[in-house]
């Protein structure tokens, strides 16, 4: 419809290229896009078939039903069809005109197609076992967070006059326990100055439950706070602990 509307109402706007150049550009875009579509989706489905041997059928369907595949197919087909439609309106009736807006639309579709092609290649590389395990772990933690409510830490009143460990006997009752939430990470460094400053402000003692080089997982205890004053923000405490993959 756009080339027809453009010819009827915006005939004065033309693309600054010869008819032969425009036809060569549109022909190359249409033919090359279909060849690219065939190669890309052939590789994608071959990768899925190979993955079906290593992964469960449910996990393979997870990748096969990825919306990236369907959006890529739609953009590739749109670029091919619209290039042919625009080609039919170049030099329509011997007018020698090259429609401006239709040529711009084809150029934009080509750029979007290249970007989607890069995205699709990245999605195919996600079938590697390391990426699959990380994806399964992230989805599993997400499901756990949605299905199970996180229990609040016990209030400090429950710990008054109660000694549960050697640290409690030396440093006093535990008023706060900080646990980790997220994908497995490795501790690379402690910001000692920040931890000391926060402990002084809260008039408390911070006891680390892990060390540099340790790998912490979901719900792993990172540190405990001993003292008699208010709790410290967990975000502020975790900012003093540097993590890496």
C-alpha cells in the first residue's frame, strides 16, 4: 500500500539515484535476503537438532520456541517482500521516478535485518553447555523466588540472653545475618574501610562468614552482625563485598 500511496500523493519526492541503480539495489536486497534467510535458519535448526541429543526435549523446545527466531523470520520476509513491491514501482509507466520513502523503508529494513542476524547468531551460541547451565540456574532461582516467600530474619529480641555459638559468647548476640541472593559468584575483594565505618556507626561487630576466593551461592551466609543497636542496610553491606564470575 505504501508505494501506491506514495505514487498518488507524494510523487514529487524522488530518490537521488538512477533507475538502473535503484533496480540493482532492490534486486540485490530481495535476492540476498532470501539466501540469507535460508542459510541462517538451516544453521539454527541444525544446531537445535544437535542440541536435542545432549539436552532434554523440554529444554530443546525452550530454544526452538524462542521468539527471536520468529521475529527474525518476519523481518527477513518483510524485507524481501517490500523490496519486490518497491521494485515494481520504480520507473512505473516509464516515469523515470525512484520513490523516496519506499527506498528509505527498504534501507531501514536492511539495517534491522543485519541487527537481528547478529542477535540470532548470539542466541544460537547460547546453546553451549556453559550458557545453558547458567540459564537453567537463573530460571530456577527465579521460579523459587516467585513460588516461595522469603522468611524474615528473627528479630533481635529473640536473641537477647541467648548464646548459640562461640561467636555469640565473644561478640554478643547476633542482631542481623546477611545472605547472598543471585547466581553463583566468587568473592574477589573486601572494602575493609567501608565495613569498619558501618560497624562503627552501628556500634556493632561484623563477623565475615566467608573469605576472598570463596564461591557463594543462593542463600549462603555472607556475614553476621553482633551488637545491640539498629540493623545496617544489607545493600550497603554488600556494596563493600566485590564479586565476580
